[in-house]
C-alpha cells in the first residue's frame, strides 16, 4: 500500500467523523514479514487497510491503534521471537519488528 492510499483512507475516515491512526514499520531485524516503511491505516471501528506484518501482528497493532486514538498518546510496539507476545500474535519468523502507531488528526 502506498503512502497516498493510506492517507486517502485516513482523510475519508476523518471526513466522515471517524478517528484514525497510522501504524508504520520503523525498524526490522533479521527476517521480518514487511520492510521498514510499510503502513497500516486504522479507524476507530477497527477497519484497516495495509499491513505491517502480513497478518501475524495486525490484531495487536489494531488494539494499540484504538488505545492511541482514545488517549492521543503515540506508541512504539516491538515484536520478535524473544518476546513472549510474539508467539501469542504469531510472529515466529525469526526476526523482530518495531512499529510506530500515531493518531492522525
């Protein structure tokens, strides 16, 4: 998904009265499903477009995005095989990924 597509969806969601957040892969180590710069746009109903992991951590990122939209406080999430949560969310690819989640006003 291009930056433009993510922003187009966020713009449409905001115009229709929804809150929105943007999740961006900011750093990877080893084998990771998506490269740095990958985006996922999320709205306050849980609708999303794009991917930060090919599906294995999206649920956790959507939950964090909802928290960010409610609080206005950005989050940096880290997932990897050394992290207990990685197995819970399905990131068992042998790498690590850091995702920045921010509300979009």
